C-alpha cells in the first residue's frame, strides 16, 4: 500500500504543460531592379554536305572563324563554351510503290555545333552578333541579359521582402486587436533568385547590317516567411 507521503511526492512531481505561444506567420515579397551588365548568347552553326566528313569540315571551318572573331572582339576563353554538338544523317523519304514500303535513303549529313557566349561589355553586343552571322552562325541567336554579381540587388530585395512581411503582420494583428511581438523565425523560401524577364529583354538575331539591342532591366524577386510572437 502506497503511503500518504509517497502519494504526496508523486502528485508534487507532475509538471503542467506550458501553453503554446500565440504566433502569427506571414510571407513577404520584395523585388529590386537593375540594368543588366552581361549578355549570354546561344547560337549554332549548321552545315549539310553529302558526307559526314565534308559537313564536319565545313562546320569546323565556320565555327573556328566565329570563335577567332569573338576572341578578337575581347571575349575571353572562359566565356566561350561549346554545346549541343551533333552529327545526323539526312534522309529522303519515298512513297510506297504498289503498296510496298520503300526504306528511306541517306542523302547527306548535318553537323550542328552550338556555342554559348558571355558578353561582359554590352557595347560590343551588336557588333558581335553582326560578325557572327556573317561568318556562319545560322541557327539560334537567343540573348539573355543578366548580371555578373547581383548580390547588392539581392540585399535590397531581401530588405523589401522583410518590410513587406512586417507590414502584413501589423495589418493582421491590428484587425485581430492584438500587437505584433518579437520575431521568432525568419526564412527565405527560394533558391538563388533569377532575373524576371521584362519586355525587350530578349532579342533574336537577324541577318541584317545592324542588330538593334534593347537590354531593359532585370528584376530580382525574394520571398520570405516570418513568424512573430503575438502580444495580447
């Protein structure tokens, strides 16, 4: 039989659960814009010939001239990268004759060699496009404007995102008749921000005497989640 003292100790050891702290969690979004300082070009040389060797030789010649011209324009080796190289047969298709299937016939070969170029001096961009087209670039031509080191813009966007979250929390708390307390938790819920495309941020290469370029602005967006304590 449990003694009266033992029962008293057992009762005295019970710990009451602490009430959960009242909180309010909101998301905030901030964005900051800046002019781009770098362009990334993506284009290709496509050559077709009766044999794979001929197609490859013609493609190599054109791409070598393009790369030489880019280096002469001041593009460093680190800003040139080959991509999407391929050799493919070209087929001639035949209609069935008297219901008999006629297999396609290889009539030649296509060699495609892609190149990604980072242009850090945007004043040279139009001339680089013109020269590349004249030397043999005949596919692609997409341009993406970006920033080499946008950390300062990220910082500005983060500050605005937190300010937005604080404003939301105050509005909700005021409507509920309570006050916003200290910050309990804050997190950024997105990976490294990428620029949001804006009108005129992309241009397509055209075989003209001059390629007009409009760089526009890059806008970077940051999203945060913030949890505040609620003061009753």
